[in-house]
């Protein structure tokens, strides 16, 4: 008797594995196949920016290898395997470097997001690292030891750049943070709260350089011991290694080349359904009714809903208010950014590095908040007053 075609999930990050777990709660029979171009180790990506603080290398951050995950999920997991193309009419996948076609009954994109690489010149680009998955992290930690790093230059003062700065300072390294904008976390935090976070990191020894872009990374003449980081204002910083953290972009190319509707992410409705029949998306790659939210809480909500849908019980996803905790213990910070189209104003109460920003509309309704230091204690009380992101 021929087996039915499996449910296929592309990606084994928190979205892919999270969905597989949820699906298996409701359906223990349907064959399940996960395909990933990485090694399939299960890990919690947010831990990558607390590795020095917690003294955890890549092996320590590994929760399970792919074989263990396959057994636990009663699934097949193909690692180091890139999905090259999708034929949504015939419901088949093509893999890179292989002849075989893979049939699916339902297909899920959980392909995540890739780091944006800033255009850089210079002869020392091999010293520029980005850390967006466990394999990157392994390479980075190995390089940190091999190069006996003392001083790190971080390109980008956003969430990831600031978290790495704090973690590296905790690890005993020096950190310079360079960002072309005027304060850190410019897309998430209003300026007074960002200044508090900056002050917290500076008190631990971080140096911020706001305004210039990083243009080049070069070895000084006659030496490969350190690198010189050139900034667009003509200044230069010395470092042993460079970490690039300028942001991520949803991986939409595979879906796009299959003719599936994409915008900033792979476009889905609230069932996580894409424009192609029996094809779904969730996690960092997805744009759910206009929302691209590259955080864990939304992908877990999506996994719970989609797990039911794939098991035959169509379930829409709702997003409650989901404040983001910035892992900068030098200045604890929580932010619930107002919706892009929200109309209102920030009001602040400021007391050193304790800042409380509330974003309210004319009627006085709370639409967002940003809290640092002691003010983070207000998180629960304020969160209750926020409207859901997607009711
Ligand atoms: P990913 O984990 O990127 O998984 C994508 C998967 O798709 C991978 O397995 C990859 O191999 C596979 N893949 C892609 N294309 C193909 C293909 N063509 N063929 C086969 N396989 C493919 N969020 C929070 O909420 N709180 C935090 O504190 C927080 N901290 C963070 C700290 C860091 C350093 C980083 C980088 C992110 C952080 N985030 C945080 C964001 C959060 O980690 C992500 O939103 C989440 O992990 C995304 O999971 P994902 O499964 O969608 O994507």
C-alpha cells in the first residue's frame, strides 16, 4: 500500500520545529518531513546573544541533534539539504544537487530570515562575522578563540548589536558599536529610552559611534594581527574582529520563484495560507495579514494555530500585544512598539536610566510603551492596557 505524500516543512528553526511539535499533538499518523539546509540541531536562537554571559558555546546551546528530533517527532528530517524549487501545481519540491522529486500534501515555508550584509570594502572582510544561526555562532566562537580577540567592533546599534555588545562586555571583551543613525535601537525605541540603554552599556565600557557608516575593514600594512575599521566620517577604529548586525530580511526568494505572492515576507492570511493551494508560511519568513514580526512569541502563536489547521481543524491565528524584552542587563529594556499606522504621541517620565515612555492617542488610549531600568516593573500593568496586534 502506497504511503500518502507527507506534510513537508522547509526549515528547522523555532518555527519549523515548533510547528512540527504542535502538529504532532493533533495528528500522530500523517507522514511528516522536515528539510533544512543547516545541520538540523534544535536550539533557541535568542540564546546566541547571551552565550558569553552564560558561558555557553554552540555545543552547550544545542538542545537536540536532528536524529533525536526525528525520533521525538516521528518525522523524517533531511539536513544539509536545500530546497531549490517548488511546483505548486504538481505539488512537488526539487532539491539542490539531487534528481529526486518530493511530493507533498501540504507544504510549509519556515525558511526564516537572512542577515543583511552591508556593502564593505577592504582586504580583511574575512574578519567580519554575522551570527544568525547556530552554525554561524560556532564559527564566531571558534574565531574569537583562534584570534585571541580582545576588542570587537559591532556594525549596527539595533537590538542584535546592543545585545551582542552587552554579552561581549560580560565576556570581558571591549566593544565599539557603530551606527549611521543617531541613537541605538532606532526602529524600536524612542530616543529617551534608547539614551538610557546606551548609558547603561557605556557604564560597562561600550563605546558608541553614531552617525557614520562603516566603509572598509583592512589589515594594517604588514600585519594580520588586528584590523582597522574605517568609518565614513574619516575616523578609524582598531579591532580584532568585526560583528555585522545590521538587520535581517525574510527569505522569500524560493516562494517568489514558485509564483507565490510575496511582499516584505511571504504573504499569508490568518490561516497562515499563502496564495498557492495547500502552501503555508510562518515565522521570520512570513507576512501575516501585513505583519512581519521577527520574534519568537508570534511564531509560537502561529505554530499553535497551523498545527491544528494541518491536522484538519482550520484555525486562525491571533496576535495579542507582545512586548519585546531586549536582553541588555546593563539596562533592562522592554518595548511594545505602536503599530506602524498608529496615531498618537509619546509621553515620557524620566529618572536617570529609569525611563517610561507611553504612546497614547488623543482619546488617551495606550497604543505602545517603552520601559528601561526600574520602569520595566510596569510591564505587566501596561501590557494589559494595550490593544491586540491582530485581534
Ligand atoms: P530560522 O531559525 O532562521 O530558521 C530558518 C530555517 O529555514 C533554517 O533551518 C534554514 O536552514 C531553513 N531554510 C531556509 N531556506 C531553506 C531552503 N531553501 N531549503 C532548506 N532549508 C531552508 N526573538 C525574540 O522574540 N526574543 C529574543 O530575545 C530574540 N533574540 C534574538 C537574538 C539573536 C542573536 C537573533 C539572531 C534573533 C533573536 N530573536 C529574538 C529573533 C528570533 O530568534 C527569530 O524570530 C526566530 O528564531 C526565527 O525562527 P524561524 O524558525 O522563523 O527562522
